C-alpha cells in the first residue's frame, strides 16, 4: 500500500481534500491544485459558492488565482465526499472559549466526519495549531475503532500551518514544512505529499514534536512582544521613546532580535496558541507562569491604550464620555483583511463602555459582521475630510501602508499612535 501511494503521489494521481477554506486552507488549495485534483470542504455555503464561481473572499489572494485552478478544483459543504478523496488536509479553527480554554469542537467534528468516511489508502494530515498529543488523542484514538491499521491501511500525520497572510516574501511554497507521522510510513508519505507543493520539508520524529514546535514558534513571539509591551509602559513613564530604544538596540549585529509593541495581540495564532500549552500543562501538574504572565501583559494592552486616550483628552479639557473616536485599522495586522482576534474589538468595547462614540476606517475591511468578538455589525467610514473633521480623536491600531496619515494628522485634533506611524513629534500626536 505504501509503495503504491508513493507512486501515485509522484505521478500526481491522487485527489486532495482540504477541510477549512480560510487563510490557511485556501493557499494550500491553490498550491495543491497546480499538481492534483482538489476538493475543498467548508461549512459556509457562501464561501463555497464564491470559490466555485472563481471569486476570492481574501484580499491578498486575487480571484484570478482561484479562476486559474477551477479545472482542478471544486468546493463543497458535503463531508460525505471525503470518501472520494485520497488525502485529507485539516485546516479548521482552534479558538479559545470564554474561559481561555481550548475550544475543541471543530477538531472533534472534523475527526468524526473523517471517521465516517475513513477507508484504506487515506492520508490524513492535521495542520490546525493545537496542544501536543492532539493527533493521537483525538484522531488516532477515534480511528482505531475501525478495523484499519495506521501506517499500513491509512496514514496519519501532523504538519503545522505556517502561513503569514499578506507577506509576499514568504508565500506557501517558500515556507519550510514540518512533518511528524504516527509511524515511519506515515511520515514518509507525508514528506512525499508536501514535497510536491513546498520547496523544503523537514521530517521530525513524531506528531508531538511537530505540535510542540508550532507552539514554541508562537510562544516565542508572544513572550517577546509582552516584554516590549511592558517596557513601553515603563519607558513611557520615564519619558523614553520605546521605538527609538528598539531602533538603537537592533544595531547590535548579534544576540538581539527586534520585536515591536502594539495595542494588543491579534491574529489566530499568537493570542491563542500559548494557552493551548498552558491548558495541557495542567495535566502534568506544571504551572506555565512565564507564558501566562506574557498573556496577561498582552491582553492588558487595550486598557493601556484607552487610558492614554482618556489622559490625552483630559489634558485638552475633554471627557471620554460622548467623545467621538475613529479607530484607524481594524484588521489584526497591516495590509490584510484578517480581523481574527484583532485588539481593535476590545479597544472599541472599552471605549463604548466608557461612553465614547466609536467608528472605524479600514480600507481592507469594509464591514465587520456580528461575531463572537463583537456583538453587532459595523461599517467602515469613508476617508474624506468632511467625515474626518467630526472626530475628537483617532487611534491608529493597524498601520496600513495605503492610509494618508498626513491628512489624518491635519484633520483630527488628537491622534493616539500605537504603531509609531509618526516618527517626528507633532503637538496633536501621542504615542501609546
């Protein structure tokens, strides 16, 4: 079976299924569809309809890229079609619940869907970021109830996603891929499969190594961002510009890597993934104090930003209550339309609770629909003088490159800059 599958992969004769057609799944679909037939699975019928019409719903992925693969690709909401594909790539969300604990319902639902359709010859690759042990505990333990042997009848691997949406320097094919298999045969087949779509594949000894490696990558960033966020608050009290400090420190050619402060963490990975490990660590009676402290610092940053707004308004004889605020950028990072876990939502909620009137402008996000992050829909304003002049202050949350910051600074009496957009000092710009 193993040699037969390796031969089919080499000849491009297998059919790929990708579950979850978001910021991780869709780039994989595009890469795989250049070499194989691909079926994309998603629970959102609107996404499926758009993709089958050649329309992209992600700003940094042009619709032309979808149209180019339509001869090899179709999308569906019918999970029963999993039995018709040979390789199943899992890219479903792994969020946290309201108690900052892993929300595993999407993984478990996907595992059950695959179990119902599992057959000899299937390759299953989990890419969703999760705690070490997930591949064995959720997927392998369920699949073992079938009379099929892993590594012989079907092949189970973990290969963590490493997408950086909107980063042209590192498209999917340029990002090295980790592959850990339940057995040596699983790993060998996983390496062969991913070698068809990325330039470098790195085999590791087990799924747990790959799972833990992904968490380390994101915890490393979360902890270092927490460090500069804490230093930002301290240096602000000392009258020292954290941004200039970082620029000075990074001139050292060794032993230092720059991280930058902000209004809070956003995106699917960095605000969430560390808590998957802290949750799992409780099984081993091990407190992850360092990671949890970093999480506390990062999640407190929206409150710091709002406090800076209140202080700056007070110094101008203005109260936060009934003040008109414009948030600049609602995406979690610059030049993308991804709003997952964006600190803008928390800042907006705090401001509203304090009585401010809040709008936003984001050229990449025309409308935010009601989500678990935000309880109602809101649309971006137009970036025109007649609209901008009515605001008492603006907060730069996401520093999109295409925004006219000079016009913003000229038309709004107070700017709270959380991204160091304004390098020179201006009377109406406060760093936060």
